[in-house]
C-alpha cells in the first residue's frame, strides 16, 4: 500500500480538475485492502476517476484502486466466466474480450473508467447495460474488513443504478467483478441506426462482435471528446424516464422528440437528455473554460482550467433551462464531491 502526502489529483480525474489530496493511497494488491481498513474507515475511492467531479481539495484520504489481473474461473461449451480486478481499465478489458472472441461487452467499448466502477453505475451504451454480463461482484465490507460476494440478483441493478449507489452506498469496496461472456453464437445488439449504417457500409451481412465494437468506437470517437485532450466524464446527465402520460403530452408539442421504451415497464418512456439540452440552445455554450460539448450536449467539458465549481454551476444552468422548457428534472450521472 503506497501512501503520498499532499498530492495533486488532477491526473487522476478525467475532468482534469486541479485539486489536492492531503493523503493519497494506492491499492495495488488484494492484501492492501485490509491494510487500508486497519487504519481508515472514511476515504474517497478513485478508480479511473471518470465519474467524479471534484469541487474542492480533499481532506480525507483519497484511495486509488490500481489492482490488475484477469483470469478464467469457469467455462463450458457456450460461456466463459472471467474474474477481473477492479483496477483494470474498462476499455482495455473490452479489447481483451474481443481478442479472445468473448461476447457481451462489445457495445460498451470506449466507455471511460475502470472495471470496479462499472457495476456501481451499471454502465450502459447502445442498447446494452453491464448488468447483462455481470455474474458476481466481489467486495470487502468497510466496517468489518470482511469479503462479501454479491450475486447478480443481489445487486439491484437499474438504469445507471445499483445497490452500491443506494442501500449499500459507501459500505463496500468493489475489489473484482466476475463476468459471464459468450464463446459462440453471440447475441448482437445492432438496433441503433448509426451501428446499422456502419455495418452496411462495411458490407457485412453477418457482422461479428468485432464489427459492432469497431462501429461503436468510431461513432464515439467522432462525437465525444477524448478525456486525455479535453477534460470530461462522458455523459454528465442521465436520460430522463417519464410517465407515458407525460410523454404523450410532450410529443404533441415536440413530435420529433427522441424516445425509447423502458424494459419491462410499458408505462414509462426514456427520453434523450442530449436532445433536450440541445433544444434549449445550450449545445456549444461556454462559460469561461466550462462548456457544453459542441457535438454532444450530454457531455460537459473542461476546456483548460475550469474549476469543479465552474462545471457544477454550468450543470445547474442546464438543469434550470431544461426544467423551464420541458418541465423535466435532469439528474446528474456524475458523482459530485462538494
């Protein structure tokens, strides 16, 4: 367990926000977790730093999880089970799966962050959520320092949500995740128009998981900023889910309103937050170095030296404008440290 005093954590958050940690602790192996919990019960966990907005220096210890490793823990004719350490980079894991021809995560290519944070948010993109391939989430309980494994059904997964954001928030550290992936007869999720168009341009009549991932990587690269060049955390807001009645009222005024069904709930409809923000004239809006991205209004960016508070103030402006125009409350997807 490495420990450093008074360090800048700008390199450890994808927004590139300048903030200092009074104590910075790096977890590199499983035994480090128990060493950590012998000394501390309160700390800020950092994985890939992709879903966090820092608005001030951090006085409690900042714990950076940097454990590495992937191993097969089960296999049959159809499936393979792979246990992945929490500190593994998510996109690197996706690429590894594609090399092995393991299916299930290809639609989640290029999502920033680490494996350990994926279950917390139940990350999703292009018709797929990570809950669909999670078998078990391995944790250590903060108060007892005892390991506990959550089977999929115990994780209470929802849209960008899980038990680790609700009932068990700040109670456990996720140390590893076991995924159940297909070895053959992969189920492809290519219903999004942009994916279909890309596959058609490739001339593929029987697309592979590699083709799907290639499409998504190109789509995301074209419309989303690279955090290494322009600070951001990907989608800043959740796509709102409204009642069928509210949707039917909105569609009368805005017939072009993008909408999507909600799985297992015919009484609610998911709307596109980016479209709502764009309709408020906010795409490309910039206040100092804080801005709404010019190509994707769902993404807030740090152009150079914005503070976390600058980004948060812009987020509040976006929420206010969308509420005023559409009567819809946008919920932040990013974890704000305020």
